[in-house]
DNA sequence: ATGATCTCCGATCAATATGGTCGCACTAAA
DNA sequence: TTTAGTGCGACCATATTGATCGGAGATCAT
C-alpha cells in the first residue's frame, strides 16, 4: 500500500527522540538507551533494539556499550536524511519489484513492458523528496519540505 | 519497502495497453478484453480480471459485457492520474498506519509521537507527485514529471 | 577481579498482507 | 438459446513483516 513499515516508524521516533535530547538541552554527554525509548513510545524493547542496531550499522547513530551505555547521533540532525533512515531499515528504495533486479533476472514481461521507465522516474522523484528532508526538519517547527524544484535540483 | 503491489503493476500495464490501443482518444469501436492483455504481458488471467474489475468499479475504465466485450478507457488518458490508479487498487494512500485512523482508534503512542505531522507532510508530497502524472505521461515520450516546483505549487 | 548492566547478533515463531485460484451468476451478441 | 465474455465473492498459498528468545561480548562500579 506504498507505506513504510512499523520498524521504520520506530526508527523515526527513536531518532527524533535521540535528536531532541541532544539538541534540546545542554547535555552533550547524554546517551539514550534502548529501554528509555521503548517505554516512552510503547515500542517492543527487542524490536526497537534491532532497529537501533540497523541504524548504528548504517552509521546514523553511535552505540556505546556497557552500563550507562546507549546511543547518540553519529552526525548532525541536519545531515541525516529521511531517505537514509528508511533505506537503513528497509533496504534500497524500490517502488516496483523490477527496479533493482539483479543482472540476469529480468521479469518476463520486461520486453513488453512500457511502464518500467515511468515508474523509475516516479521512484526517483520520491527519492529526491525523501532525500531533501532531514531529521532536523522533523524536529523544529520548520516549514518542512516543500517539494524541491526540478530546476534547482542538485544544489546541495 | 515503500513499494507498490504487483496488482498495481498489472493495473498500470493494462491501462497503458488499453490506452495505447485507443491512443489517448476514445475510439468507441475497439474494446480490449482481459485475455488479450493477460497473454500479452504474462499476467495470470484471473488476477488481472480482478484488477480490471477494481478499475472499472472506480470509474477508470468501462466494461462491456457479452461476447466481443471488454474494456475501454472511461476518460481521456490525460485525465487519469497515477494517484487515482494506485488508490483504486490499493485503497487510500497511507504512508504510515495511523494516517487514516478511524475516529476513536488512535495508536497509543500518539500523544508522545512527534513524527506524525512530518510523515503526513511527506505523504502529501508523494500524493502531489502521483497526482501530477497521468496515464498520458506514461504513453508518449513526453518528458514526464519533473517534480513540481514548490513555489509554483497549486497552479494545476 | 568480579559481577551487574547493557549492547550486539543470529535464529526463530506468529501475524498479516499479498499473490494467485476457483466456481458460479449475470449479460449481451450471434 | 447458445456462447463468449465480465462480475463477484470466497478461498488457499506464499511472502513479508512484526515480534520474541537466548546467548555472547563489552564496559563500568564496586
Ligand atoms: S514489470 Fe518488470 S520491467 Fe516492467
Ligand atoms: S505513530 Fe501513530 S501518531 Fe505517531
């Protein structure tokens, strides 16, 4: 149904929480542990743990072991894009099955199929959209996205 | 994984086919039947039938019963948006579960949740995107979408 | 040094959504 | 009236996702 998974939901909540802790008050050394987030948002602890592990593996957050351990952002909230978050959890963004086909594995309808190109276009557009929105945008009352103009694309 | 279902894929192929037969303008003589499309694109006949039924129920195509029956576009290809097609098959576009919650059924994390608003923004943006692209765009070699500029939003 | 606390990671089970199949009723042309 | 087609709902199979469990390794407090 073109929707993101619950895990991604959890990831967004967690990141939002971590970010707001690090940004909001003057507590630079403050790490957030899994339990704290899980209880705050009613997320199954073990599931959230896995989600956070994925995020950490993808370099979005840093993990600190041992007691008093926990997570903190690996980068500024402004550098973390929604696209990156989603892809960390769900794998490469693929609006349709045959967009990331491995070599040699084409769907049989390929040669008859003329929806492939347009779909890839759409996929790209969605990616642009998600890539232009960062964690920071989710934090403040910032006006958020506002689809990026095609002509000013790639300004970065 | 933020992807559209195969049924929707089939719907797009079928519509693309029907449209290309009619070539954008309604030519009342030529109807296309399910079997023809199914065989052309290697789609399970019964499944495609259901997909076409959904499309017909949603007013995108007209069905004609009896022998020599089949389907034809109910509207010009330029009037059929991708968003409409997708929603006909998959129901209302909902990037996240709680975007279309029924009254009285809020997820428990709602009051703590600050990702809701941004997600709805994203959802809306994606909708705009899909709503600005029509079947006609998928047909020709038209430059397609080209994300709509934020500043010129709502010009239609 | 030792134990307690916490993350890390792989395996596994359950719930749900999706893909695909049947069978029959209905409709319209020949 | 026969026949080729859609309309439609129930149904099963499979894939994806959500959630759970158990143990290994790291770090800090004592
Ligand atoms: S469905 Fe795979 S290429 Fe079109
Ligand atoms: S998860 Fe439902 S409101 Fe945020």
